[in-house]
């Protein structure tokens, strides 16, 4: 794809020329590309249908985010030059948050001990939940972690129930983003 700069004749041009090439404008940039050719005689594969469905859902989410002035302003603030709030919302829908680590050094099984979760997203993690399971799989407790006001990728969960047997305890952390995507990580003590 060629990028056109400093050419007043085609700057801000859009559309195709004789079905040979296409001018596309994004922000202040104009690009020229080969005219796309779509074969209508081929049936899409299951993977292509799934991808189209995912992109349709992402587009609907981005349209909804753009119709909410507050949400649109948040996405637009994250947009780099040449990108729109729609682009950022679309990408946010496609990318799930990631829980990169669960730090259990301060967790002693006593009520009040802390578990720190590192979670990030391409836009924003809205919530992190932590569940603690006994070695046999029984749920001991579950709740929301609190965002660290200084390190915005760390969330702290404070235990509310005693856990006498730490060996084999499983801790599961789940991060949520604005579109509702989730990312999960678990550790066994």
C-alpha cells in the first residue's frame, strides 16, 4: 500500500479509479491500494464464518460505544492520530484482558492476608475477581479485588475466611474488560 504525501491533486481522495486501484483516507493520510477482488463463487469456511461473526459483534459493540458520549470520549482519548474511538472500541472487543501473575507471598491462610493480581488490557481492566478453593476443590471464598491507585496493573484481594490447610489450595483470578471479555489465571499452593 502506497502512502501519498504532499500531493494536492489526490490528498483526501477516496474511491476507486477504473476498478484498478482505490484511494483510501484515514485521518490526514491518503493511501492508494490495489482494487480488492472478492470471489463470490466460493463458500466461506467455518473459520471464516466464525471470524465474520466475531467482527460483526465487535462492530456492533463499537457502534454502541460511539453512541454513548462518555464511553466515546474515553476511547477517543486512547486513540492515536489517524485512529478513531470506533477503532479503539473495536480492538477492545477483540482483545481479552490478561492476568499475568498471582502473587501469594503475603497470603498465609489467615483472614486479612493479601493476594496481589497483575492484570492488564489493551484499554482498561474494569474488575478482577479472586476465588480460593481448598485442595479438594471446595470453594472457600470469592470476591472482588481492589485496584492499586499507584500501580494501575495491580489488584489486591484481602482474604475474609481462614484457610488452615494451604497445601493444595487453588487460587483463581479473573480479569474483566469493558466489553465483558475475561482472562483467567490460576495457581496452586
